C-alpha cells in the first residue's frame, strides 16, 4: 500500500498523460496503480471543464489552457480535493506547490500557490 502523497503523485501523472495524449486515464501508466489515485484522476478528468473555469477565474489574465500541463494538472487535483474537503486545505496546497516545483519550476510553484491561495480565500469569504 502506498501513501496518500504517493497516490496523489500517481493521480497527477495519470492526468498529465491524459491531458497530453487524450488517451483514457491509466492506459499509459506502467507499474502498480493505486485504486485511490485512479479514482481521483477519473474524478478530476470528469470535472476538468469546471476546474479549468475556476483556474481561469482565479488566475488574472491567464486561461487554464495557457498553463503548462504540470501546473494545470496540479491545480485540477488540488481544487478538486479542496472541493471534496477530505484533506486539510493546507496539505492540499502544500503538495500541489511541491509537485509544481519538482516537476516544473520555482515560478510554476509560485503560480500554483497564488491561484490556490486566491481560491481558498474566496471560499472562506463565501462561507
């Protein structure tokens, strides 16, 4: 059994492959796949248009389709997890930023952090 963080990483990779290729989730993944990771990736893919609309609304002057695939995938996973409220928001945001930093760049990590911070603040105000 793998950790939630490792499963989240798998979900990110599944979404990255799906976003680039258009192939079904998991069809290009080599190795043992966490059922939770696949379920999360399928859920995120099913809500991709809604998630992209939230990304676009929170990212001044940038549409979701202009972001890099790593950034977009990290944001989609994080926003969906924030919506589900199964994991503390701080953990979700921290891991999304770490993934962007590791697989993209420091600038990507700052962008992901800024967008997720804005979404979290807007949700707090709406409550």
